[in-house]
């Protein structure tokens, strides 16, 4: 399948290059023929003395000036075509119907900053399928208490990311309900929900723009607030070392930053928003020990006074959490602290031993 598609693609690109070159070559030939014609006609007239040599050479010069832009236009034709194709794709995307809409009269989430009473997440018999009845989450039931730190672990494909997508309402549950501080996520406006539940993904997206706008991300924080967030997240020293400090331009996807620096910037972006609930998809990238220490230290500070849900890939980094939820094929297989789960000697204990063995090798 891939080979077929690939060969089709190569053939199409070949054809594009062929036609593209044919157009430029044809235009060039037309240009030559036209000049030859002008020389021939002009030559005879010069011989008849009805034209001067100067007028003829000026004419040729002007004719070339006319052809040059025409030729360039032909060369740009392919770029214009691919531009049109891109516009078509964007239109397709924009015309997709929206499945997820805000409630007509959205309910508000509590406004206080009290992490002892706020930040509760509750899944009640949650079923979810991306398509048809191919369920990837099967009757999930759990409650995360205000301020609790919970890790979700499980093999790839167990449904960890799907839980997060449902909590942020990127998808709608097929059955069951998810509540945040007692309010169903379907009844809250999406804007409010995304402020309340902060998400840090593995590879946080960095935009082409300066450092400060990458932290503020469209909100009107002043420089002092941005600096405080950067300081708290151990990234201010790095930013101040950049050529233009907070005004330094970052390339799209942050290609001019290391994985650790990107992660710390993503932390600062969350810290400034101060969400009640923080979801963190732990990065799997291997970082040097120095950066790892900076990240663990920043993370500890980021998690204070809020509920945290951490999707953990390396079990060695989650010893500090209050509870671990072990997911297997869309079901909650085990739940408890590291010690409790090790004593249970089930799925978690197996996963843990496997990872420890992997590290020892
Ligand atoms: P995990 O994060 O634990 O690796 P996921 O929640 O990403 O697991 O995936 C759970 C299951 O859902 C997997 O079988 C995966 O193939 C499927 N899945 C994930 N995303 C999609 C999607 N956008 N469309 C269809 N199936 C998906």
C-alpha cells in the first residue's frame, strides 16, 4: 500500500517537473523565434535604410524586457497551483461540521483559588469509542480529590491520552459523565474549561514569535508576570542569556531550543495561567542530568496547590504521586500507591520490573 502510494507520488512529481520545464522551455523558444523574426524584419529594413540600427537594438532590448516577466510568470505558475491546493485543503478543514459545541447557557466553574476544596475530577462509568462500538475506554470510574497528584500508567494504546482528551472535551464521551468540581464538562464553556484544566503535552507547540508571546500565548500578561513565571520554572537564566532576552524570536516548533528548554517554557506557559487542574503528559525524551534536575525542581513547584494528573511513561519518575491508576485495554486494572501496587504484584509491579530491567541493561 505504502509502496504503491509512494510510486504514484513519484510519478506525479515527475510529471509536474516535466510540464514545468516544458512550459519554461517553450516560452524561451518563443522568445528566441520572436527575436530572430525581429532581426530578420529589422535587418531588411536597415538594408532598405528605412530603419536605423539604434532603433532596432532598442526594440530588441524592449522585447526581451517583455518576455522576461512572462517567463517568470510561467515559472511561478506551479507555486500558485500548489498554493491553490493548500487553500482547498484549508477550506475542507474549516468546513468540517463542529461536533462539540458549548451548552446554550453554560455553567460556571468555581472561582476561588482554594486547592483544598477545589480541583476535583470525577469519571462516572465513562465509555468512549473513536468509531462505532470499538471502545477504547470501558466503564471508567474514579474520582481524583482536590489537590491530589495522580499518575496514569499503562501500556501504549491502553487509553491514557484518550482520558485526557475527554477531560478537556476534545472528544465527547460515548456514555457516562465527567465532572470537574461537580460540573459536567459538557455544561461548561470550552474556553472556561481550558483555563481551569491546563494541559502540558509532551512536545508543547512553540510558535514562530518571541519568547514572551510564546509564554503569554495571546493573553495580556505584562512582562513582570512573564518574568516571574519564567523564574519559577527555572527558565529565566536561559532566556536572559538569549541575544534579545524575552524579545528573542523562536523558530516554529522551537527548533532552535533543546528538548529540556522547550519543556521548561511549556511549564512557564502553564504556571502563568495558574490552572486548578494540571494535566501533564510526561516527556519521554532523554535529558542530561542537569536539565532533568531543573525540570523535576520546576515541576515540584508547578504542582503545588493544584490537582495534577500525570501520564507517566517512566515509572521511576512518579514515586512522589499520591496515587497511581493503572490502565489496561481501556479498563482500570489497579489503583493505589507505588508500595501498595508493588505488594499487589500485578500489572504495575510487572511493568515496573520490566522498566527497571530495561534501565539496568
Ligand atoms: P495511550 O495514550 O495509552 O497510548 P490512546 O488513548 O492514545 O492510548 O489510545 C487508545 C486506543 O485508541 C488505541 O487503540 C489507539 O489506537 C486508539 N486511538 C487513539 N487515537 C485515535 C483516533 N484519533 N482515532 C481512532 N483511534 C484512536
